[in-house]
């Protein structure tokens, strides 16, 4: 059957050099999930779609969508750049991690259903300046199912109660209520506020989110819990996640350095 050009919605995930003048561009599409596109002549001066294939650009494209092998972009009808992500290192790091996570979670060439809209909503919130860690934490919770990990967030896995303090147990595959904390001495020891957020995140529609306001201490626990779950139960070691850890370490050292400097200044006569 002859392939025909068809319009599709997409966001540029990443791109890499291919031969002297060409590029391979990975696009998250609404119709076929992640797809790799061959773009001939993309590195030539004056290439007409140069702005349309920059990372974190989204919109409507027209192209040949292959069931296997490389797809081809014919034209870009209307595209927009996520400039907030492009100009901010923190937002860029989390958006890059999110797309790398999605690339691992979905099979290339297979429609994503409502997941495409959820990912786009997450990227737009990050681009608009909403807390990128919290937005990505929401996606991390929801994407666990795609990796074969399906925690029970809403109730105790032993007795089914949801009206008591809960904590997460990796060995039990979900929450334990306070009456059954003794079932796992290595439970994550999360605060009630953190477990409440995890329960909320599991079903949250990001298209309906406007403001994001989570306390720093709660964010730290959320990050620790989800990092451990992904490390232990999913086993992903993504380069973009390592960069976020390094960035957090830089920030922490800088803050400690500033605090030491202020303290020294206060001691000066």
C-alpha cells in the first residue's frame, strides 16, 4: 500500500546529526507515539523548516509516517516554541528528563491515546513556569504502570483501609496502613502529606491544573521516594536524571557557600 502524507500533532523530543547536511529528529506524535524522522538538508543555511524542528517546538506537521524505519517530514503548518523551557536551565532539565522517560515508556510507532495530551499539558505547565519537579513527579507516578509497576496508592494492600495514616512499601507493592507498618521494616517512612500527594498524582489530569504550590520539605520527600521506586523497581538510569541530580548538588553547594559567607560576615568586627 502506498504511503500518503498526513497531518499530525507533535513536539520535538531531540535531534542528532546524520551525514553532512541531514538530521534525525525524534518527535512525540499524537498518532504514532515517538517516531524518528529523517530531515534531508536540515543543516543547510536557510533551511525553510529550521525553526520548526528545534527541540521543544510543537505544533502541526505533515509527513510520511512509517510503520517501521524512518519517517519523513514534508512540511510544518503551524508551530510554536516553548521559550520558557529554552531559556531556563532547571525547566529544560526536567522537560528533557520527562521526554526521555516517555521515550522509554512508549513503543515507537504505536498510538499513545490520551497520554499524548497529558505529556503536552505537562510540558506547557513547565514552559509557563510552574514547578517542574512537581509536574514531572506527577508524570513519574502515572508512568509507573507503563513500566510494569502498578502500586496501590489509595488503600492499605493488607486490609484495604484508607482512613488511617499510610506509608509506601516497595516489597508489598503499595501502601500499608499504620496497623500493618510492621509488615515492612524498610517502608519509605513518608509523611502523611507526601502519601496524600502520591495518591493525588496517580489520577491527576494536568490539563486541569493551573497553580502548583508544594512545600520544599514535601518536594524533597517526593523526589526521594520516586527516585527510589524508579531505581529499585523500574531500573532506569537515564542521563537526564543524572544531570538533575548534579544540578541539585551544585545548587546545594552554592547555597551552603552563601550561608557560610553570610555567617563569616556576621562574625566580622
